[in-house]
């Protein structure tokens, strides 16, 4: 199944503006708050820095970085996401610090060495491994020499364990197996490290879990049980 921008457009249109605010801009759920806190701590946005949010959706991290007076750019191929991002940043009075555009992440429309930092949260699981390599090449091109990249993504190993869990529940209790076609590009640390090395990035990996944080602190087991991976890439 091919996932297109229209699929994401439909998802945005099916959600109320208030829901999007409470999920991404002023989150009221513990897991949503943790997600934003984890990524922002890694970004460390500062005033006047140029920060790019790739696969920005409704502009979550462009918005939160703009609150610190960073000059932020959000990029997504969903026109409804970009429309909503502009609307919300105007509503929350940070639009003077934000710019959003509809574009392909594999061909970033920016000049070389333009950004201090790049963030991409919950995006790379939606693209193929070949596209990840192209994306990293483009990120390297537009990143300043001392810049760095924050990537937040589901842990492929944990998701596979989750699939086995639901298959077992289906056999034992006839529970319906949750189905999603969106995470076709899940990746683990070793495979991502190879892509980073080929594109001249130094990689650090951190295990996180926005639903059950303690799972990210269990020695050895966290590699399999932690829900999320936080990658930090440096030139």
C-alpha cells in the first residue's frame, strides 16, 4: 500500500483544531508532554538559531522552538498539515518566528549550511531505508559545520514484540489485531548507524519511552522494551 500526502490530509481534517492543540501545542496527556519534553531537551532551542523541522505535521517542534525565539522552518508534504501549522502559530502569536512550506524532504529547498539544528520527530518510520539515506545526505548538506540533528522514532524491536503480543492475544482471546500501514520504515540502531556512517554523521543513541518511562532505564532490556529511539547526529 502506498501512503500519500492525501492520507495525511485526511487525518488532519478528521481531527478538531482543539484536539491538535491538546495533543501537540498545549498537551494535556502525560505521554504527549513527555514526547515534547524529550525532544526539546535534545534540541535546546536558542534565540536567533535557524532550526528546521522535517515532517513537521501541524508544526509541533517548529512552534515550541519559536517560543524560544528561534527562527524555525517547518516542512511537510501534507498541505492540510501546513495550513493548520500556519493557523495555529498565528493563533499562539509566534508566526513572526515561523515559516512553513509544502516540500519533499528528499530535496530540501534550502542552501548549503543554512541551519544550526534540524529536528525530525516521528517521521523516518514513514519512509524507506533508501529514502532515509537520501534524507541524511540532504540534511548533511543544509546543516552548518557544527550543527546537529535530532531524530525521534519508534523502536523497531519493540514494535515487532508488540506485533507478536497482539498475534498471541488474537489466538488466545480472539482480540482484534491493531493494523497500521504507516510504519513501514521502522529501523533499529545498528541499521541506522550504518546509514549514518555512510553519510559522515557521528551517531549517539538514547532509549526513551513516552508511555512507560521506566522501560528506558532497564539495563540490557531497554534495547528491546523501550518504545522510542532518540538519535543525535553530528557532522
